[in-house]
C-alpha cells in the first residue's frame, strides 16, 4: 500500500497557487520547530471574497501538498467559509495523510487563520472593519465582524455604503441563548451609524435560519438586510 495518496503526490509535484503576493490584504505565517516546516499564506480579498491566494512553503511533501490543497479550497470563497476550514477537511480532501504527517494539515489551517487575522487587524486600524465579542468570564463564546465598503450608489442602496458581515460564530455550548442575535444587533447598529444602506452576508447553511428570522432576504448568491 502506498504511503501517500495520488492527490498528495499530485499537489506535491504540481502545487497550485505557489508564489508571493506583494499587495496581499492579509499574510499568515506559521512554523513547526520540531519538523522544520514553514508555511506562508497570502490573501487578496475583495467584498469579503478571497479573490486570490498564494503560498510559500519550506518543508516536506505533505506540507507542500497541504498548502496547495488548502489554498484551492478557499480560493473564491467567502471569509466566513475560509475561517471555517479545518485541518481535517484538508486531510480528507487529500484522501488522507500518514498519521505522523497530519500536523502539516494543521499548519495549513493555522496559516490561513493567521492571514485572516492579519486582514482583520489592518482594517480595524483604518476604521473599515468592526468586531464584537461575547465573553463568559475570560472565555470568548461568540464573535461577529463587519467590513465597510463603498460602491457607486444604486437603487437598492442609495448611499453606496455596504456592510459586509463575516465571522459570525457562537460556541456550540451557548447556542440558542440569543447571543448571535445580540451580536447581530451590535454590528447592524454599527452599519447604521456608518451610513450603510444594506448589510450583506454569504451565509452558511447553519446561519440561514438565524439571518432569515432577523430579516435578511436572499439575493442571488448572498443574503441582505436593508437598513
């Protein structure tokens, strides 16, 4: 039985999305001192969608394959979907990794999350991103975030200002307690203060019920709430 799957070998020998990105909106780097693997992920984000992604990886074949597959899995996806990517999903997409190489898929997940964190931190500084956190003691149990973008005014949004909702998350132990609704209240309030005419989100299957009950409606590939 082969040690590595055909997909692992393909992504190792023909890696996708390799290279640097000088104008990246978010950069994430992680390393594993034990094995020497180092991964660097670059993201280009527009309207909360990952339009392009590049990576540089110094390490073994599994590390390169994991980086390649992970970038393919988030390219063209929303920030919300990219944030939900797990190392398990990366390993499964590669048709498995040897047990002693599973840490490579973990590094790929962590590099993407660090790149998204870098993106958020940049926008927090320039005022085009806001975030609310829910705590129980010192533990974060819920998060919400929103980016602000400006487009030419149109009939559905005369101001041209749009709030792009992302990063909605509630710890499974605290769901159905009104926390997500309260977080929505906070970010929608921020959008109203910013002068947005609409709030939009690319909703996960799990989130559709919440957003629908709040007043969001489907509009092509996303849901929106008019303010």
